[in-house]
């Protein structure tokens, strides 16, 4: 079915003279189009949270259209037709006054989520609104990944939120992400601080020099942890000092997939696209599923380890139709500090994904392994 998710797309469709039958119209204010909607066939048309005048609504129902009404009383749009951007989530934030974060859309939604039962809303309407929102986010994310002449080559980097700016590991992840973006991969992460932020910093600087990246990392290191008052302000300082140009928007783009379940960790603003969810389980599974080009595991704790075995389960049973690389960056960490790799290697014995496991300390090895996998996948196709 055709999906119309912007006023521009709806106008273009109307001007073309194409039928609105069996078309999905999502989250649009259509009150100025009552005459058009009252005189065309709407058989099988789906209106998701659209604003309709009474006559248009009656015509839609009379033609057998399916109408999902808008939901009021929530600070988010359950039927949104696009992903978030840092500019939308952080509108009104003033880096000179970090306390202004509390007035941003991101903070307002988090407070609403906390005040309405967190993960277990007390009302059916709130639950429905959250589920519709998350469904819309997934739909918009799939549109993003499918846009263009060929699907994006998605690679995820996972790692801990406690990894601090200024640490060697943080720079290592940023350098790796920069190299992967320059090699044509589309970087995704959990969209939060630490190793996740370093992933998007690397993509942001993929078209800039290493010295410029190091200058940015020095600025960020003035507020090492997301618990520091200046953490978000330093990020916007770097964005202002090293803005993306029109030619950088595709090459430097990346996708962060955070959740209000961890809303005390603001999403990092270096991800150019943000798929923020209410349901953490949907977010986790979706993130691992779209990373069909492979996943790199930087040092992390319980959350990262959960993702490792969730990814291993997908590979073990080939449940998403692709068996992709699982690369562990940090030999000492993954064999002694968090000895996950030996267990995983034993679990994989005799399974196809055993040959896609890698343990290394070398960024070059990571990039080569992912490029080799990508070439082999293209040859197989």
C-alpha cells in the first residue's frame, strides 16, 4: 500500500489524480481537504491519527475507510511518520544553560512516561498510544534503511554507557566507527552515551581529518560522563564547531536507537536519525535484527552481554534469515574481565556462525572482516 506521511506527499498524490483507495495516510491535518475527501473513493483507505472535519469523517466511514482517531493528552505523536532528529528532541536546549534540557521534548516525554506507570501504564489508552508510537517508529526506521537505490549496509557497535569521554577505549570506538563509515557502512547503536556516543561521533567525523576528530574529543572530554552537568552542552559545542555540510548528510549519517526506559540517559545528539522507543524489548530486538552487516562488541557490562547472547540466539537458529559477524573488540576484556567469548565460542561449535566469530584488538582486522563479509554476501546474492 502507498503510505502518505507528509503534507507534501499528500498534496503531490492529490495533484497527480491518483486514487486514494487503499492508501495509508498517517498523522496529517486534513481539515483543509474536506471537499476533496468528500468527493473521491476512499475504499480501503486507512487514516492513522489524521485530523478530519465532520463531513470528511462521515464520507470516509461511508466508503468503508478505516479511521484511527488522534489520541490527545500525551506529549508525543503516536502516529508520527518519521524518526526523531536531535533538533526535534532537543528543541529549546541552550548549551549555555544546561538546565534548559528539562524543557525539551525528550525530557517532557520522559517525565510523562515516569508519571504514567513507566513500563506498565495504568490505562489502556496510554498503553495503546505507546504501542502505536513504537509501531510508527519501526515503520519509519524501515523506510530509512530501504531508502535509496540499494539497502544500507548496516553495522552496529555495542558497548557500555559508562565508557567515558577521554578514555582510550572511547577514542578507539570513534576511530573504528569513522573508518567503517568511510568504508560505506551505515552505523547504528543503542543511541545513548559511552561507547554508543563514540559510534556516532566517529560517523559524524567520517569526512573530516583525524586531527579534527581529536580536537572534538578533547572538547567532549571536558564533561566525561553523561552524569556531568555539561555533558550535553559539550556535545552541542562540538556540533557547532564541526557542523555537517549538505554533502555530508548521507556519508556522515547514523542511526541511534535509544529508549525512554533508560530516559535518565539522554540520547546523544551525534546520531543524525533517532528511533526512540518506549518498549525496551522491541528496541533491543529491532536493533540486533537490522544489523545484518555485523555487530562489533566494545567493552560493556550487563546490557552489552545481554545483547551478545540475544544476537547469538538469532545466529544460532538463523531466526532472521542472515548469519552475520559477531566481532569482539578487546581480547583481555572479553576473555578475562568479562570472559564471554570462550563460552560463546564453545556454544557455537558445530554451528555455521562459529566461522563468523572474531576476537581482536585491531581496528584494521574489524574493518577487513566486515568488508570481506559484505563482499561474500554480495557474491552469494
